[in-house]
C-alpha cells in the first residue's frame, strides 16, 4: 500500500496518474479537511471531493475542481432566495454535499461518509479524511482572520498571508486506521500540494507527523514549486509573506525529517546540493502535468523512487 | 383581508385566480404543513411550496407541483450515491429546501422562513404555515402506518386509507398572527382542497377551528368533489374507506359550522336542499379550473359570495 498525503487539484492530478501506474486499490489517500466549510448549512469537503471526482473521472478538466458539465440551476435559485453564491456549487456537486451533510446528521463519521461517496462513484482507492474531528484552516491577513474559503475563493487569495492557524487541530485525532496505514505502508508520497495549507493541516493532526517521522518505508515528495513559482494557487506568495524561501528548497525544508526522496523540476537542478544537505535525495524531471502522459510519468517516477530507495 | 385555507395543487390554482381578482397583498394564505417531510435531511414543505411557486408564476403547469422546466441533475447524482429518488426534487426546488433547512437550523421559524421564500420569489400575498410546530399526517392502511409522502408519492395513494392521524397536532400552536388574521378577516375561504388531509391538519391545530367557528365574517368553501369524484388526488377514495359520503355533500358535512356559503359544481344541483339543511347556502357554477379564465371566474364567485353574504 502506498499512502499519499493530498490537498486539492495538484494532488488529484498526480493521483490520477498514480492510480493508473499502480493498482488503484493499493493507494491510500489521506485528504486535507482543513479547508472544509459549511455553506447553506451543507458540509463541504473541497479537497476530498476534488480527489474523488478526479479519480471517478468526473472532474472538471479546466478548473480541476467541481464536476464536468455540471449545471448551476440550484445555485442560481439560491441566489434568487438572497443567498451569496461566490462558492460555485453545481447541481451534481450539491448532491454530494446534501448526501454528506445528511450522513453526518445521522451520526456517521466523515471517514465512513467519504468512503461511501468514493465507492458509489466508482473510486477504487481509499480516500480518507485526515481526521473525523473538525479542523479549520484560518488565514491571518492585514484584513483580519479569514476562514480558508473566504480567503481562497471569495477573496481570490489576494490578501497577504501573515499567519496560518489550524483551528481544532491540537485536539483532533487521526481518522480510524490512518496511523496503521502509515505504519504498514510500502511508501509514503507527499503529493504536489501546497505544503502549508494542504499538507500542513494533515501534519498538524497529532500523531500523523510522528508516525511519518518513525516510518519504516521510503517517503517521497513532489515539489509544487518550480523555479520559485507555484504551479497553481497561492503557495509561492504565502511562503514569501510567511518569511519562507520561495523555492522547491523552501518546500524541502518544510518536509525535513519526513521525506527521503524529493522530486523536483529539472529547471531547479542547482538546488541539488542544498536538498542533499537536508538529508533528502533529489530526483529531477519535468514535473509539470500537462496531460495524462505527464501525470503518469510523474507518478511512475515517484513509485520508482520508493522502490529504489527501499532497495538501498 | 381574505384568509384562505389551502392544501396543494387545487388550492394553488384557485389562489392563482384569487390573487388576480383581488389585490394579492389582501390575501392571507394558511398552508397545510401536515405533509411536510424530511428527505436527505432537508425540510420539505410541499403544500407551501406549491402555493408559493404557483403565485410566483414558477409552477410546473402539468403537475401543478415543482418548478417549471426544472432540471434533475442533483437528484440523479443522489441516485448515483445510492439514495432513493422517488420524491422528485428538481435542482431549483432543492435550492428552496436547502435554504429552508438552513434557516430552520439557524433557529428561524418556519413562518419567517416561508415569508422570506415567498417575498424573494416575488409573491405579494402572505403565505403562512398553519403552525411552526411539527405536525405530521400519518395514514393508517392495511399495509401499516405510513407517513403522508410515503402513502401519497411513493405508493401513489394506492393503499386503502382506514385512518388518519395528525401527529403532533394536539400540542401544536397556530403560527404567530394566524388567529388574529382569522379574527380580523373580511372573509374566510376554504380552497378546493382535500378536506381530510389538506384542510384537516389546519383545523386540527388547536385554536384554528374555534376561531373559525366564532368568525364575524362570511366563510365560503369550494367543493373539491364533483359528481362524487375528486377533481384531483385521493379525496374520493379516502372519504369512501373512511366511511364518509363521497360527494360534495360529504365535504359540506365535514365543514358544518365552519362555512356559510358552499360553492359546488352545477352538476351537483340536486344537493341543494341537503346543503341548505346543513345551514349553508349553496352556490352552483362550473367549478373545474381548466385554465386562467376558469380560475378567475371561480375566485370571483367566492369573493362575490363573501360580499353578498356580508350584505345579508
């Protein structure tokens, strides 16, 4: 079993490749729920859904999130009822949130509900929220504290990020079976996700970081930063305003002690000695996932890295 | 102000006419919530919605319920998630239920929520649930006790009805302002709705029946039964299996003491003496609402009946 730590779109694209180069049922995905939110009273898990929709072949290939060819009749009607509609929820997507909210209302766990959604949509990999407890990423900005989706979607990640807090993380517990999956894993993969707000919340759940530090298998990370810029999203700006080094090396520093092999773009070859100094083995390749071929190539490289490192 | 007691489709059609022959803001509609239900954890008020959608000009003219040209993408997706989909909820209709459920979750009353929905959809009449308390119509059948929508929609009203119960009615209170509206009304109108399961729950809310009995204004009812048959729905079968007389006279008997003028179809002219014996003045006309003209004609007749009876 490969355990993959995943955020949203970048991770989903990588996992789409990974589940095509290994058996999908051998991939155990740990999803970020720090950016979960409640809209219209519905529980929304954007990162889990992005991963599930992508692996189910339903994802919108343009945005990466949402469902392809989804309609927005419900959202328009909610607008007519005076509701804010900045969070784009399509009709089929809303169905997922209605279902999830109802399951939670009936006392089911988020992990059980997520498993049901994934299974019903035909996903063969395990998709596991990092925790069944409520953890919420709060972004501190000059405009005040913002919940993650307000910062990210409503205000389009334009605020300067001066601090990040994972509310509830200290008291949260890893989802059932998650630590065992890490202990028994053949390999751990940090997907090309934002290390601060996508992987950060996962590592903030007590027990997960320690389990990875004590791993008995190789751990591989793929840098989401190429040539000092984020492939997608606000990672680079955020790293800068938080006083981090905006580069793949900056990402590697965040993962020090957790990762054995660091896959980064060949344009970042000059970072090799610095990566090695952190105790990681750098692996270079073209890491931009333009299409299915590149997704699979990157996934294959990650799997090879796990196998090679194990053979050392 | 005219106070109208209303069920679903038949009432909505009549009210569509009524709000065109008097000022819509002078119509105060008391809606049945005995057939409210929870589906996917969403609070659904079918009769209130049918009235609101109709007065907003959004109703599906074929079924009478739901929204015209609504799409069913969310419902299909809920089906794919393993949910039952026998209750046909369109995407725009779902938006209403999401909104209502969220308002109730935040502690708002059903009456306030209903008013917001009606206002936002452009309805100028007052649409008031009979009660903010939970009342549920339970139908006793040879197959056991069924909640109303299971009996009506899922099992298509095919079960023999041997009893009716309005669960929660005894402890329910009329919605705020409702009794005052009845006391101050210029006229009370019993819409052409099922007297047992549409108007019945309204009259079962303690205080409402008494307020109508003590009315200081004329009260007019329109028979939903013509020539011994229901214009729509299971009223006739239900009256039969409950041991009532299946005719407009049977309806009049249910309303004895509550109604001064009884409008019935001209095909039922032979019932005149019996209606008069119940203390009601019969008024005959073509009561089938085939289209806008007939809706308005029926409404005009009801309004005239109020005025004439007042002038007596």
